[in-house]
C-alpha cells in the first residue's frame, strides 16, 4: 500500500498522534480539533500543545442545539464558530472553566465547506485533492449500513467502499466525519487515509476509496491569527 501524499510524517509533527476515541457522536469535534491543531501549527501559532475539543463541543452545545448524542448533521452549524469565535488551548480551557473568564484565542478566520452533488462530480473530488495538497482536511462520508460490518471486520487493505446498492441509493441522513491525512493507491485502487476517532481499526486509521462519490463534504481552514 503506497501513500504518495501524507501529513503524518511531517518533520513538524502537524498531526496529533494521540489515540483519541470519541464519546457519543462527537466525531466532527475530534476531526475539527485535529484539523485546527494542524492549521495553527502550519501557521506557527502552536507547537506540541493542543486546542481544546471540550471548548468546541461545549460552545456548540450552548449555541447550536446539538443532538442528544452531541452529533451534527452537517458542518453548517459550526461554520460561524470556525469563522468568528476561535479556539483556546486545552490547558487554558481548564483555566477558563475554573475562573469563568475569557482568555486570548486562536481563531481561524475563514473556512470553506465544499459539498459533492452526485457521484460524477469530478470537480468536487479535484477540489478535495487540491485542498489535501495544502493541508490535512476534515471530511465526511455517509453512514451507510456497510460501515458497521467494515468496522467489525475490515478487509486486509482496509479500504472502505459502500455496496453498489448503497451508492445508487445515496440518501443517508447521517454523516461520519474523519480527518484526512494521506492519499495513496493499492493494487490500482486510489484511496484517502483517514484518522478515525470512532475506534482503533488498523491503529486508528481508515481508508476510503476515491472515485466513487463516497466523500460528500469537506472543510478547508484558510489562515490563522491571534487575538489578544
């Protein structure tokens, strides 16, 4: 299995190498926190420390009405947070929670949510690939029924693709969000390598086949600065 682009082996350690296993349906928060950590490291704003996932989840609970399982049906509710609110470091969030006061933030001032409309949308996939060439990316795939059997018994190549009937149906209301950190090809099959916070298949990674319209939404974070 060959990876021809990966952000995992970067000399600056942009991607968190932590065994994060999500609670409830907070896959979006785990992926976006990893994503924001990487974006801030690319901008030389933070080092090995991490932004606070708890701050992101609690803010969204108060402002957007997450589901009972803390899930999001799309990236839209988190858009304003990404553009206007900003993040705090994990250690600073503990201080913020204890003292009930605001502290300097690390916001990401602009984000782009891109969606696929149909399995033949080559422009969408090319936009996804272009974004991945610039940084690791948060992306979503539909929660087709076959995901459960894949998670329980992944094939040797660990490449996920829905069944033909699932691809034709294309009407699944829930999305599974993961953090794309690499792209490669295995025996002629192109795939995206994701860090998956739902479990520890293959060390916490899941590969998703490209070219089948499986990835339906992704977020690109553009630029970062400090507000004091």
